[in-house]
C-alpha cells in the first residue's frame, strides 16, 4: 500500500476495533466501478509527490454524516470531475493492515456517469491522472490495491459480454 493511501486513511479514521487484544483504528470508505461503452474502466493515478504512483478506481474515506453511496459519488467527482449515479452496491471488502494498526471496510459500487467532465479536483492533492483503461492495460498496471485486479477485470469482461447500449462518446459510461 502506498504512503498516499495511508494519508487518506489517517484523515478518515472513524471508529475503533480490537485486533489481537490491541486497539485498532477502523477506516470506512467507498469505491466506484465505472466502465464506458468501450469496455474501459475509469481509473486514477495516485500517490504522494515523492513516491511511485499507482492506479486505482476512484475511492476514498467516509465523511461524517455521509452514506457509503454518497461517499462514492463525492469521491468520484473530487477525483475525476464526473458526476455519477449509483446503479448497485457490488460488494464490501474488509481487512486489516496490521503494520499500520488499521482495519478497513470499503463498499464497492457500480456507477454510471450522468454529467461533469474529466477534471482533477482532489482536495488531498494525491491524484495525478485520470484515464480509461482496457482489460489488457489493467492486467499490467501497478495497482494501489492489487487484490482488486481480478474483480475489476471480471466487471470489464461482464460488460463486454452484456454490451447492448447505445454508443454516445468515449467518456459515456454504461456501467
């Protein structure tokens, strides 16, 4: 996990849990999976200025009073400039970064773009590029969360298999 993500998590601690008898911070967040009509996944290149940048789907920490769906919508707009709507909640990833003393819970949503335009507006200044990535590119990218690779590729393949939408533009999203 890169240091930029650690900073995001440190800004968003929400709760405490216990692991092995020690108090552990719990981080809550949301992530959005958006695939355009060319079967490309919306991704962002992120990291601190001095570290190696890695690719991720738009994601971030839950703010006070916000639902996971609202968090996902806000994070996508901040990181990419796109306005999205939630199509469905896909899954919840839970785990622990023992070395950081952090457990996490991230809700993944399938989203579609309904407006906006490509524009980095990240208040954390951790986003450097916004791009649509193919399945082939995704297989080779250095990911912030490599454990997500197979899930993301699966959604692209599902999109290819079920592609019945009208093609509007490169930045239109079917899912």
